[in-house]
């Protein structure tokens, strides 16, 4: 198990990581989710031993490794910006960590060929990195991490430079591979849907802090606060101000709807309600809704993104099918009150959908 205990990292006057505590189990898949500069890479560097924390401890299998440098830890790390040995062939690049470890030649050969086959690099084993595409160089770096048999495998947005088909294949295969080895698998991404595809555990990060950590679908469906909910939403979460009086919510611009059973116990007062874009529908399908003025429509083929404004608030609806609405049109967007997230004025979550289908 890898433990981070009240770990902070300060560089000059800037806090890169602030009081982070995590426990990552062997054989587990752990996603670090957050926007650029949230602290994902900084946290990975602390896990790897590339940087030392300003305060707090890093513990591996019960042993304090806070001051142990990366070369004395059995870790593998792959960045979005691939790193390979330019004068070595693809085969030798992949084999390099096993050669350093003194593994037998037959074992090296079998492991290299297995990793190359998985990553569709077999035809390129005799080439040097300068004769590869960017995606092929990234696959070489991934294969090298695969054969190292590390205790901790850190992947920092490693699939960003790959084509769509291979990216989807690897999202499915990589967790299985690393789980079988018993390694601790840590994967950083800015994309919420990637975290959901990978599963496992997710830590949401914002400005160097972990806002929530737990089973991935649970964090998505029941975020602890508004900051976590917005981090784990792409397209962005729609947030409306509303006031509860009795068993009704009301807000500016004609928002007025009966509270769902899950919200019946909430006291009267001001709240912020979150509606995920895919929960908004064109028309009066549901009793709850509001009018919005369209600013942009994006048709992807099977879905349509409708960008609009409602009393000065930006709104995004993701609806099925091709919907022809023009900029400047007024549309009615409706939602099921049972599917909303409800936050207090301080941003803390006070209610989530009763059905696990947010």
C-alpha cells in the first residue's frame, strides 16, 4: 500500500500540494482528476520520489520512503510528453528496465514481444524513436512501463497523443494488465469521462487540494461539494440559484418546481442546484424547467450540444439526436427534480439523486 499522510509541497511562495492524505492499495486503479494546474503531476512526482514533500510523509508497504530518491524505488512513470532513448531501437527501449534489473534474456524477449503486441508495436521493434510517429513513441514508453513490473505505475495523461481507436482500446486493457501485476496504478487525466471509463478509485483535485477520494462512480454520482461536482462534469455542470419554501423550489427566470422526495427534509432557504447537461431536455418533458436563449448549437451526429443563457447564467444541454435550433432562439429546457444535485450556499452537498443514475 502507498500512503500519503498530510503531504504538502511548497515551492518558493507557491503551494503546489496542500495537506493531501491518500491510501492506495496494491492492485488498485487510482485516477487523479482535475484541470490543468490542479496539482496532478506534482502529486505524482511526490509519489515517485522525484520531489520531496515540504511536510508530511510518504509510506510504502509500511516503510517511510519520504526521503528515498526515485532511483531507489521500484516505480515507473509515463508522461504525456514521451521520453525514449533516441539511439536505442524500440526493442531495446522496451527491454531497458529489465536489462538493468538483470533479468534472463528469454524472459526479456517474451515480455518485450508481449508488450509490443498489445500496443501494436511489433512491426517497429527494429526502428529507433526518431523514425516513429508521436503516437508510436508514446506506445514505446508505455510498453517500457509495462515490462518493468514496478510497485507503482504513474501515468500522467499518457494517451493524449494517441489516435481515438487505440486510446479506447488501451483505456480498457491497461487497468486489467496493471491490476494483474499487483502494482498500484495511478492515472492522471483532465477528462471526467476517462475517469469513468477506467473505474477504480478517483481523487478530484483543485488548486493542489484533494476535494474527494473514493470509488469513481460514487464520487461522480454523489460529489461532496460543488467544487467536486464541477471538476467531475464535462460538459460543465449547470448551476442555478434557487430558494426552497415548503415543498417547492423557485428561482429567477421562471424556475419553479415541486421538490422531489429526496429533498423533502431540506429546510427552507437558499440553495444552488446542479443539473448535468445530459439531464436537460428540449421541451416540457418534465415539470421542472426554464426558458433560455440559444447562443450556439453543435451537432455531433448522434447528439446535439445546445449552448444558451438563462438570466445571465451560461447553460449547456446535451440532447440526443440532431436538433435544429438557431442562435437567438428561445427554447424551454426541462429536467426531472429527482435527478438534480443540491448544494448549500457554502457549496457543500446536501442532496444527490436517490437513484444511482446521475
